[in-house]
C-alpha cells in the first residue's frame, strides 16, 4: 500500500525543498543552509502554526488535521490546485476495511459508454481510463492510435506501464519526457484519491522496481494532473500524428474518464487517422473491455 505517513512526508519535504527562500522574502542564501528550500520552522511560521505541529504533520504523526491548517500549509508552500487536492487526500484519515487488501476490484464499463465508443469508431480514437490508469475499453482507432492494444493482455493495457516499460514507447512518443511526467502526475493524483487501491499499488510498485526513469519522476512528487492537451505520435504504419486529447469524467461511473483524440479538420493527421481506421482488423473491430479481474 501507499502508506499515508510516507506519502505526506515525501510530498511536503519535496515541496518545501522546491521553494527559494529569497522569493518569499526570507533571509539566508543557499550557502548558509544545509538543505535546499525552506526549513520546517519557516514553513510553520508562514502557515501560522507551531514548529512542533508542522513537524508532526510532515512526519505523518498528526491526526485529524483541519482543513484550515492544510490550507495554511498549502499557501505557505504555494501549492497548485492539484497539489492542494493531493495534500488533502493523503492527510485524510484512512478507513481501511478487512477486505481492502483482498485483491483488485474490477471496474466495468457501462454498455451505454461502449455504445458511445462504437459510435466514434473509425473517426475518433477513444478509450475509457479507470483507476491506476488502466485502459478499460477502447474503439478501433483508440486501440491503434499508439500501442496495439488488441495484442496486449488485459492487465498490460495500462497507460503508465506502456509509457515506461513498453519497448516501443520512446519511438512512439518523440516528446517522451513530457509524456512521462504527464503520466506520473496523473498516477500520483489517482493514488492520492485511492491510497488503498490494490491495482494502483501494483502498478506503482512494478514501475518502481523496473523503471529508473519512473523512480526519478515519481520521487519528484509532481502532482500535475493533465486532462487535456496536444501530443505527437510517430505511428509506425501511417506516420506522424498531431492530435488534441480531452478527458471527460463520467459522472455516473466513479473514477472513469472518456479520453478522445482529434485532429484539425482537413489536416494530414485527420487523413491518416481515417486511413488507420479503415485498415482491416486482425480481431473484431468492436470495442473490447478489459477483463474484470485485470481492472
């Protein structure tokens, strides 16, 4: 599990280390400090709380921290909106049940959502992303736009595992470093919402064990959830694709997002996507959901 005391300690240490005391009007240059960034007592002073209380919070020893204290710490550390949400999540008391570690709980994609994916087939690459960045379902183009999802085992259909462990990831994503940072930010935000989720822990632990690049980015404590933007994909069959992606939270399906990729009308990428969608499928072109046990 991603233990709360470890997560909050690492996060707060990284965030205060990232601040320049001079930017906050605090005395003392880097040469007079043993470590980078702010000292604990400086964060406590800026937040208006005692040094002892802040120390206990940072060490994961404080219980039932109020929202007002968390907000004060967030202001002192100049946290972004996503970072504030993450801090609240990892600071909240855990309510573990007897079966919280029994095994992965499957996520199911509603038939209506699968029907929506089918409706976009051959024109708009689309997929449903669940907890831990598992790819739960996809249409024909969604399964072809980068990695060949049809050829992967359900438990390997995971955005983070693909970006860091798939041998073709760097060739597919020419802006790989930016993509990697984006994926880690999304995964850390998800882990804050569900620290006891078995699948999230499996994904994080596998990546920590097998990817030095993941460890480096994960330990930076970045919590910048990216739900829209643009990306380049060097597709091995149709060439370079310049797409815009959008993530839409499914309001009635907890922790699931519909992700779509589109191209400018009349662009070369649009033509290439149509070409990709028209190619014969080795397996039925229907949306395929990951098995419940793998989600």
